[in-house]
């Protein structure tokens, strides 16, 4: 976790207003509980804090420049970052450089989230910011799609919402879920199309199940005619949404994955 004294030194290089600095310091020292785990107010930035990513960027800005100057490509969001290298030797050199910089600045790499991945190897993969990256055996391209946990969480949101629909109309159910679905689709719009199709299909099955339940309640037939409730039907209600395949690839084959 980021040491507060060193972080405030970096912040003072960017901000001179005393009141603003006092507010930031108060924000860092605020006691915050996350579930049953107490956050240590002496280190790190509060999880979920609106300015936490900004403070992490201020502290790690020098790290970005150091890695770039050394010839590495780096992608970082807050304290999650990915370093792209040309080969195994370069990846190992990069990891040593990262560890030295982190140690000098009071940081440690997360042992379970730091590794070197050779994306030329079959079945090798890495995960970054909710995405799963893996090379296709058929085409050789590096495909990307939502992590299994991200897919499961979205399906669970749909499942919970449709389970307690309280006899709402299909239109009302869709309206209630639309913000969650839209946000999920927008975040993962760069993934392969099948992930969107899978969530679409799951949502349609839940809606058809609700329609069937309503029909049984009214004394109608037990089964519904799926030819009536087609993909087009739900699409016109703005229930489902898909994206074209993404064709761009990731530059570089070797990757170092890290989290401070």
C-alpha cells in the first residue's frame, strides 16, 4: 500500500493550496471498514474512494515514466498495471526493475497477482481489469472476453432482479435492469461478441420464463410460443444488445502482470 508521507510529498508537488492538502490528508486518515476487514489508515488509499485512482496516479506517475524510458510498454489503471515485453529475458529484466522501484518507494507487489505470462504458449492467459486474455488455438490471435467472475456476477444480477419481479410487466423488468446491463455492455464492449450473446441469451431465457409464469397464473397454456418472443421481439424492447466482433490485437507477446 502507498505510504502516506511519500504520497503527500508527491501531492504537494502538484497542489499548493493548503485547504485542499488538508482535505486530502483528512481523506487518507479517515477510518474505513470494508466488510469485516479494517482498512489501515496509515497506508494505502481508501477502496472505492472517489479520488483514490487520482492519488494512485500521482504517486505512480514517476514509475510510468521510468518504465517507458527503459524501453517497456506499460498500461496502468490506478495500482493495476500490465507491462509488455518482447521476450523472456526482457520480461525478467523488467520484473527486477519493477521490484527495485517499488521497494525504494515503500511498495510491494502482490505475490498472487504478479507473474510473467508467455502469450506464445498454448493455454497461457492473463486477466486485467475484468478482462480475460488468451491466444486462440485456431487463429493465433489474442482474444479477450469478460472474466468468468464478471460473467457470473452479471448473470446473478439478472437472476436476482427477475426473481423478485413482483408481477411487473416485461417492459418494467427491462427498464429496471437496463442501467446495469448498459453499464456492463459498455465496459465490456471491446470483448469478443460471444460474451454479449451469452448474456443476451441468458436474459431472454429469464424473460421467457417470467412470461410463461404469468400465462400459467392466468390459466393459459403451460408453455409459450418462442416463435412469438424472438430475439427481435426483445431487441425492440431494448432488452438485449450485441456488439460486432473485435478484431484488434495486443502488441507484444510477453506480459508482466502486477498489482501493488
